[in-house]
C-alpha cells in the first residue's frame, strides 16, 4: 500500500480551509476537498477517491498539481477555443455589422455573398464552411421568407378562389 501523500506548505491550515470553502463549482470543490483530506493526513488516496467518487489516479494527479503549482495549479483552463483565428471576435462583429444593416432592410443575404467579401477582408481564400461557422459563432440563423406578402389581402385571395373557373379537360 502506498504511503499517504504529503503536501507542500503553500497555504496555512486556515488558508487551506478558506480556499476549500470558496469553491464555486462542484468539481472545483471535489478537487479542493481531496487536497484538504490529503492535508489532514488521515486517509490514503484510495480512501479519498472512494469518498469523493473519483479515481485514485485523479487524486494523485491533483496532489501533484497542487505540489507543483500551488492552489492555482488546480484551476482548469479550457481545452477548446479558437487558437488560429483569421479575424478576432471584434473584427468578425464589425464584418457582420455591415451585413446586418442589409438584412434589416429586407435584402436576402447568402453565405456565398459573404464568402467573397470575407476572402477580400482576410486576404486569403477560406472555405464556405468557415463562413457558416462564423455565422453560427455569432448566433446568426437561417430565416425563410415571410409566409405571406405584406401587401397581400386575404379577402381578395378568397374572392379569387370563389370566382375562378376551373377548366375541364
């Protein structure tokens, strides 16, 4: 059986307890609780993993991260994100602002029209899928035409239906 883990003294016992209580999410609390229980020294990593519902490897990983980087070592940075963007988010919003004005006037805008303008703006060719991802990123959605014409009269259409003669064959 492995010996209980030891922690580097990054925080005092009161500081460690305050750090534990200041967790805002459940998974963050679980990591900090594992460190707290390790600090108390009464439980092995296996017992801590059973108490917190995680694997033994996770407990050892968290203890190692805490020992190497301190309390900030347990903070999670997302794995996703835009690492290689042709335009910043602000530039994309400015690009879409011009198209927003045209859309507000009632013009039909297609992704192919935007594609040509976007290639000019970036200075290199990009795929049409890039345009669709850009639109999705900024919550643009596909809108169809209106179900009826604005100037259309329902009464005139009904009158036409009543008085129109069908041709017989």
